[in-house]
C-alpha cells in the first residue's frame, strides 16, 4: 500500500501541514508525479519555510529517506 508512517495519509495525499510522500519503485507513482504534488503543496502550506524541509523528509520512505537524512 502507499500508506506511510505519517498519520493516515497515503503517499499521494497531502494537506496544508502534511506534504505528499514518496518512495522509490512505485510504478504508478514516479518521481516526476511526486514533484508535481510537492509544488502544489508548497503553494498551499502554512508551514514556516524552515520547517518545510523536515516535513518533506518525514514523508519519504526507504533509500530516499536515508539519503535525505545524510544532507
């Protein structure tokens, strides 16, 4: 399933405080589709700019999450 660890939202879903999620290898949800959703989220979020990155990282899964933690 595409349900993540961040509440009950699937990786495809987002709201003002929760960005979309993503993990590598989902055939029906390629990285460009995630980027499109992330741009939409960026336009509607009320989160301060300094908290947005952490919110996005929290919604990644697998290797992308591990790589983001290294930055």
